[in-house]
């Protein structure tokens, strides 16, 4: 069974940094392309970025609002996806989901999310 | 402001049919496949349609999708109270080189 378990969320002050993780199991993680999506309270889904598998170069792409502040990485030896978030603002308060990308950018499986709150 | 445009809400009675639209442009829907996601209250989104019109295993055939040009639609027939949820369309945008979503549509089953 595919499982994605996000962790590492919490409260951080504006300007601070936080790294959230996504532990994957039930599929061949090193072959998977992965994506982070967030959802601010009461708002819609926002695509943040994607990382390809190492066999496809491990290339990353980011949405404009987070480019230069957020970094997606992976540790295939630990079956874990990461999202490093820097220069956080109150606008980054959201539930952060990791997802598996299948063909044609389909987000086939989602974790339960980890909540990040940016507040002074 | 979402890249893809959806109506904020739709409603219909149990047993009826509802259609949710998703409008985009040549760089996203016009050039790539569309997916649809169902988000029940308090839960993570779940894929219900991919590649415009395919259903993942376990999704009932009451859910169907279609695409024409730069628009897509999600149809749900035989509505049940358990279908009440937010529905999001999504696609890859070849110009932005990023994924994009619609703003979401809240389905109410009256």
C-alpha cells in the first residue's frame, strides 16, 4: 500500500526557516517524481514544485511565489522527500502535502499533510 | 487568482447529475492532460479522474471527465450525499513549466 507521511510542520516566526519531510513507502521511491502542494486555511490547492527521479536528472521546478525561497530535495536511501522553506512570511501558512507524480502530471497519491504556521 | 477557472459552487439533488467546468488556455489544458481531485471535508485531496477521462481503480463510473480545446468538465451522475466535497481540476502548464490548479468548486448535494 502506498503511504506518504509528512512531518516537521510547526510554528515559525516571519523570516524564519523550516524543513518538512515526507516519508514514503509501498512503492519504488527512487523511480518516482514527487511534488509538494499546499493549501492555506479555507483556500484552494497551490502547486509548489516538483522533483524528478535521479534517473531523470533529479531536476526541480518551482512555482513563481516560492522560487528562490523553497528547495525540494530527496534522499532515495531513506525514501524521504524534503521541502526546505526559507524567508517565510505569513502568506506561507498552510497545510503542506507531498504527492506522487504519475504520467502527465497526475498527482496520484497524497499524504495527509503537515501544518506550517508563520506568525509573530 | 487561479490559472484554471472553475465555478465556486454547484448544487443538485440526490440522484441528479452535475457538471463542473474548468477553463484554461492553450499552454495548460489545451496542451496537456487534465486531472480532477475530490477533497472531502477535513481530508486530503484524492484523484478521481486523470488523463482527461480515465478513472483510477476504485472510483465509481458515476464520475466521468472530458476535455475539449482549452476546457474540461467533470460529470457526476446519480449524486449521493457522500459526494459533497470540493473538486479541483489540475494540469501541467507548458509555458509556466509548473503545475496549475483551478480555484475549486464546492459541490452541495441538497
